[in-house]
C-alpha cells in the first residue's frame, strides 16, 4: 500500500497517510462502509447526483463536530441533486448518537472502522492512529472525482467556500 510520510499534520506533528493517492479526474473508487444501523453500504456507483464526501478523524472532536454541522447546513441549501456524506472511523453507534444529539439530518454518516475500505481507496488513512485524515472529495454526476481538498493540519476546518463554489459549478452545468 502506498505511503506518504509527512503528508499532513495532527496538532503540528507530521503523520503518514496510506492508501491510493487520488487525483482529480480519477473515477471515484468503490468502497464499503457501515451505516448507522450496522448495514453495509456499497459505494460502487456515484453516477446521478453530485456527491460530497467529507472525511473526518472523529465526530466526537470539536473540529469534526463543527465541520459536519456546517456540511449539514450546506446540504439543506444545495438541494436534492447533491448528496453529502461524512465518513470516519467512529463506530456506527457513536455516529448515530452524535447525529441525534447534533440534529444532523441532511448529511449521512458512515463508519470505515471495519476494514478501512474508504481510507485505503481514497488515500486518507492515518497510519499511526488508524483514523481518517480530514479531506473533502467531490464526485460529479458521472462518478469522476472533480475536486479534492486534503486539509494540511487536522485541527483546521476545510475551506467550505471552495467546496460550495465547486459544487455549484457542477449543478449549474
């Protein structure tokens, strides 16, 4: 498996990212994750809607909490042609509890804890901690990765304005 040392930092400390290094223009890789009801969800076709995939270390941290709440708000503004998902290594039970407590209904959460299928396929698995790096991927209606933002420091939020601008450019095409 490919490794990228010092690719990002966690609280200022460099970490190693493992998995396939994705590029804009690549077909969105297939992966499997667990939904909040412990059911396997296969992401084998992204065709149809624009899909925003927000990868976070853990919903139980302040920055991930803020990010997922913000994407929940963004999802309500963008409409039904855009699907936003958040994926982490949190257990499905914790994700379900967090969504209920946070009132998150427009973003679907998925757990990659079982086999790191997403982390390996999208190249965002932090080797030292077995957590996912903070990143945003946008997949267009044809199933192609059209935007990637890997946040250099895990304690920072992504640039939401860039993500929104890109998504809007896709849905206005």
